[in-house]
C-alpha cells in the first residue's frame, strides 16, 4: 500500500476494518479513540493526530514500515 496521503491511509483502514467485520464503533472502543475520530480517519482527514492513527493501525494489525531516500535509491 502506498501511504502517501491521508486519503489512502483512510481507505486502507476502512478496507481492513470491513474485512475483519469490525464496526467503526467497535474499532473506536478497542483502540481507545472516539467514533468521530474513526470516521474522520477513514474519510482521509489530513489533521488526524498521528499518535491516534498509529494506535488504530496497531489495533487492526497493520504494520507501518518507514523507508528513507537511501533505501529507495540504491545508487547512493
């Protein structure tokens, strides 16, 4: 998944949540966030708090991997 913008992250969260048959409310309760936060995250709201986003991703079992420019360009 290319997580280059809030909308793609939100779409991936929504797709994963639905594939696990979890409601937005249940995800909010399980991850310690609010229902409004989950809704806004899935809508791609760009100002969602990063810490909460990471908590939701972890709750869904989504791993985050960061790569830097050196990993993307082997000629350096």
